[in-house]
């Protein structure tokens, strides 16, 4: 059959251990139930929700640029606070979104 474009990724919680050392973020694990929106350059939107491992997948996206927008609960932020932009131009694209508490 025909190949299907896929955009996959994870939403993972990171923590900042208090151990008197350098401030290094440490992964805690994937976060289930986070809504992620892929918005195309033309304004088209596609929705996904993270699974029990924090994974999400969009299948059959048209080639082109997309912004990924996680819908996070109050008090949770993206680390670092930056837009996630990807270009779907091949069969497979992967993005990782790190989040943490304010």
C-alpha cells in the first residue's frame, strides 16, 4: 500500500531534584491524557491525546509545516517555553515535548 505520513512524539514530565548540585532537569516519565493539537500553516487542526506512556501520533497529515500545541493543566508549563514547529515532508517525524511544574 501507500506510505502514510506520521508525526509522533511524547509529552514527558521533568523534575528538578533538590540535591545541592547543579540544576539539571531529570525525566520523571510520560504523561497520559494530554491533548496535543497539530496546526498546519493553512489553519487546519488535528487532535491527539497521549497514551499511558505519554506518546501521541498523528497519521495521514499533508506535507508541510505544523505547530504542535500541548493543552496543559494549570500550573504545568513547557520546558523550555518555546513553540514546537515541525515539517512533515517524509513518512515519519518525531518530536519530544518536555513539561514541568511552575
